[in-house]
C-alpha cells in the first residue's frame, strides 16, 4: 500500500517545492509510475475533472470512476524511453510490458501518447498512431 502512494506523494512534493504546479514531465512520470505499479486510482487522480481521452475516438472522463476505469483498461505497462515537451504538452514514448493484472499483446513494442498537463493535472491524453505498423496496442 505504501509503494502505491509514492507517485502521488512525489507530485505533491514537487508542487510544494516550487510554490507552483509540478512540471508536465513530472506529472507524466508520476502517471506512468502509478500505472506500472498497478495503482489505477493513483493514476486516475492525476487526471483533471473532465479530462479528454482520445484513442481513435474522443471521450471525456467526467467522473472519478471513469478515470479509474480508463486506467484500469490500459492493457500494458509502459517504461518511458523518451519525453519531448513543448509548453504544457508532453509527447511520451513508452516500451510496452505486461501489467501485474493482465498480459500485454505486444511486450517490447513502442507506443506514444500526447499528454497535456495544466496545473499539475492531465487534461488531454491522446494515443498517437504506431510508427512500427503494429496493432497500436494501448500503453
């Protein structure tokens, strides 16, 4: 239980250190760490109310339950291999792996998402097309 609190605590500490919101990169890293540790609630807590998600079709996470369900439904873990930041938007590339709760269809494949962060919360999470021609497995 204590390990699952680490990503949220790290983001909270980062916010307190500079007197402002955590950087977009630190929020993306905290989200990835929470997802990889199987803590879907902590991953969901990093999404702003009414965050937009786009995986070929756009929808809004208008409740905490939907944010948790979105994170729970992601079939793969994702080790961050590259982050590119422009303003409040981070393009993150992940190396996919199995989650504790389910197997990944394409372990070792790369997947990318564009993640916009405002005031320490994810407001947009958009899966980018797969460059490798794979199935486009979700992170």
